[in-house]
């Protein structure tokens, strides 16, 4: 019985992962709101029954995709802000995070489509805001590890304000990336913005 349960669980995990991968490809190609459950199932090679055994709706499936990316970004930020010693070198940390941070245009297309959809659906918007809040909280916690080792600009209003600023900078740079498709330029701009945001110029000595 135990072996059979494990086998079913592994199959279910694999099915869910395949549905997420297929949905991502279809959403990126056609746009969220223009894709049906049947199209996702066809792309993944599963039946509607397999879909509904894992997700109640396309909205729920999207939120699962969003959480994957939010977790990935939080992990990237965590790695970049990891303290290697008694002090945090903000400039070096920003260099590291902008080198590895997720700047995937297909994901940005999917996310932007869904943002527009959520803006017209209050219940969906509320859930999406909760996801974004968790991402900001993860960044706030990472910045908190640096407290006492580095000083954030007072204008940001502390770690919470800094986390909002980081997310806003990321949103702005990735919007430009959607239009000009220049990933290297996006990384360079993000590096400049984050360095300016997170560096306390009042600490600079002349």
C-alpha cells in the first residue's frame, strides 16, 4: 500500500509539473485570457480530468506559476544578499543579483497579461496582491539580515520601503524589456537603479 501511494504521489507531482510547463508555453504564445483549459491539456498531453485533479481553474494554475517565479526571485535575492562577513557590500550584492535575476521575456508577457486581467477582477487582484506582498516580505527579510551591517537610505523608510522600491525598480525595468527585448540593457539599468536605491549616499566620504 505504501509503495502504491508513493507511486501515485510521484505521478501526480509529475502531472502537475507538466501541466504548469505546458500552460506557461501556451500562455506565452497566445496570451492569458485567450487560452482554454482544453488547449493546456492538449499541450501537456493530458485529459481535463488530469487538469481538474490538480487545479480548479486557469486562475489557480497561473497563481502556481506565479509562486514558482516569486520563490525563485526570492531565492536569488537571498543569495545575493547573503552576508559573507561582518559587513554587507551593497554594490557587490547588487552586482550578483542582477547577474542571476530572472529576466525572462516569456514570463513577463504572461505576467503582464494576467496583471491586466486581475485589474478588472477584484477577487483575482486581491489574490495577486497577496502573492506580491509575500515576495516583498521575502526581500524585507533578506534586507533585515543586513541590519546593523549596512545603512539603507533614510528616504526609503526602512526595510519595508526598500523592498517596495526594489520590486518597483524590477517592474519598471522589465516593462522596458518587454518593448526593446534588450536583456543586457535591462540588467545594466537594474544594477544602476538598485545601487542608487540601496546605497546611503550620506555615508560617502570625500
